[in-house]
């Protein structure tokens, strides 16, 4: 009877912990008021019909041009051929975009953060469940597993990955599933775990190319560990299965080869790997992990981790499990840090659940030799993790919320009666997409592309279009500073003589010319 009551109490507490994590995630999603440029691309690459990018410039466009890029229509719902084609023109595989397109197809004509965040909330719940079950087997203690899984769910890193509408949260789910399946295969090599690992890699490789880094390292570590256990056939079968899954990914999406070897992003990766900033990159990513997961207490916790690892090596009880997790996580983060275009936590969001799993295993092994006092140790852990969570939220902020965007949108809506001319940097005209939601508010949009810096010539070539007594100007501040002749060119073209500064957001300034 006591065991039954304890089991019921644990289930109720577990459900409550999951509900709290999802409620906090939902509340954080409510605070998201703007978008990163890549989040707009998530919607566009998922929903526009055979148009990868909104790259029509030097002409008057209606707001429907940008609205259609972000949404799917009733006629084009569930158009997976369109999604597939667009990803051949991009630098990412198509699976995430197909999933987001599926969600959007149930709401044709609608653009909302909740289309992406709703999908993320489901993925977030699955990550928490898989992480819990993984930790329960790894730590042989359901309470410890629940504590660490909840810590991830409430951490700044977990919540930042939740509110970012890209493929990285889905990648986190796939990576933790792959680690869990590989762990099961290490303990009990069987066909079902082999097939599960192959299926996971198929989805991972079609979600993000960074997955191959993690899965490749983990497969190599698993191969060595199985060979040390004299399970050479099992090791070979797993490695062969992974190779077949990679080939299947390439067969399904042949553009993988071109993306990795011939695209600008592929060349950028190679250049970063052999660049001169490796130490700075590694330090920057280390700081991101410490800030988003461990409230900035990196040095003290690193000392504890080293001590725990020494204890683990001395006991040797769970050393193989730790190496299976830690080596792919540490080496994967390091390699991604070296090849990433710049330090950004989003590139390593997928490793955050695995970092938590490694921390849980180290903690459990350090306290395992201490007899009894199980509840005291659990209470100590809950207080410690709760303190880290509190300090993290007090000292740092969740990324990708963009609270400043609401003020700029108010300015736009108060000044959206006239057409808008948009002037981005010459080198990056696609950065117009940063302001897609604002551009939809205007009756007409004229995006200027001047890749040679010939702004005056492009302005002289403009059709007057709907411009009458005034026009709104959204201009990149670097263009304004480096090419002051732009304003005079607009005055000469349309007969204006004055301007009023309205506001700024991120990289752009907003003016009214009349």
C-alpha cells in the first residue's frame, strides 16, 4: 500500500512538474514580441509557394507580397513539393520546414508566432519526457531524473531554445532520442534499438546538418565501447546502420552534397574551422553555456565536474555511460563552436539536454558512496538547482524575445498611411526581411537593391507609383551615415524638402519625408 501511494504521489508530482515547465514556456512565449530574421525565413521557407526568398527589388510591391511569403493559402496547403524545392535553394534540409508547413496549413492565411511556438511547445514537452525517461535509466533514480529534467525545462537555455522558431529545438529532441537509443543499444544490443537509431538519424540528417557531427562522434564512441566489451559484431552493425541512414538522407535530399561542399555556408564552415579565432570561439560558446544553464557559475561548477569525473573514473561503475554522453557532447559543442559563423547559443541549443544529463550522472556518482540520506541528498539537489534557476533568471534574460519591437510597431502603425521606401545595406539587401511584419502594415513598399552602392542611380530610376505628398523611409543606419546623399536624392526625385525622424529598431531608422 505504501509503495502504491508513493508511486501515485510521484506521478502527481511529475505531472505537476511537466505542467509547470510548459506553463512557464507558454508564458515566456507570450513575452515574445518580435522575430529574428531567420525566424521570418522559417515561415517563408515553410509556407511561400515555390518562392524561397522575397527577393524582388526596385519595384513597387503590395503588402500582400510579404504576407503571402509568410503564410500558406487555402489552395497551397500541404504543398510539400514546394517546401522541398525551396530547401534545394537554401542551405538546410527540409524536414523541419515540412513540419511547420503542416501546422500552418491548418491555419491558411494566418501569420502568428503561435504557429511556430505551438509546434515548439509540443517538441518541448517531448524533450522533457524523453530526458526524464533517459535520466531515470541513467541514474537509476526517478526523483533525480525528475529534478534534472525540470531544471532543463525551467532554465534560461531551455526557454531560449523554446522561443526561437527554428529547427534547433526539434534537433534537440532528435539528439536526445538518439543518445537514449544508443545508450540502450550499449547495454543491450538488439535489432529494435538498431532500427530505432537508424530512423532517428534519418530524421536528424533531414533536420539540420549539425546533427551529423553529434551522431558521427557518438557512433564512434559507441563503436569503441562495444569493441572493448567484445561486442564487435554489434558495434559493426550499428556503424553500418548509421552509414546506411546517412546514405538514405542523401538519396531523399540529394542537395545535401551541394549544400555541404559547394554552398556559401559550406565554404564558410571550412573557413571558420581553419581560421584564426578558434580559442575565442571556444571561450565564447563556453560562456554561453555557463550563462544560460548554470547562471554564470562556470568556474566553481567546472571544478565540481572535474572532481566528479575523477570519482567516476575511480569507481568505474558508470564510466562507459558517461563517456558515451560526454564525449559527443563536449567534442560536438567544440567542433560546432569552431565552424559556426559567429558565437550564438542557437547553434548549440540541441546539446543543452545532453549537458544536463551529463551533469546529472556526475552528481549521482559523487553522492552515491554516501550511504542512506537519500531524501537529504534530493533536498540538497532541489535547493541547488532551484537556486541556479533563480539566479539565472535574475542575472540574465531569455533570448529572442525582442521586447523593443512592440514600441517600433506602434510607431509604424501610427505612420503607415503613406507608402514606404526601404533602403538596406548594399551588401545585404535581404536584411529587409528583418522588418517583414512592419512592412505588411504599409499600403505599398519599394525595396531598393543597390549592390554597387549606387543608391542615387537606383532612386532616379524609381517609378513614382503611389507617392503623393509624403512617403515613409525605412533606411539602414549605416547607409544613412555613409551615404548622406540618399536623402537629397529622394528630395530631388519626389520634390520633398523636409523629413521627420520617427524612430529606430535594430539596424534601421524610420523617417517621414514630405
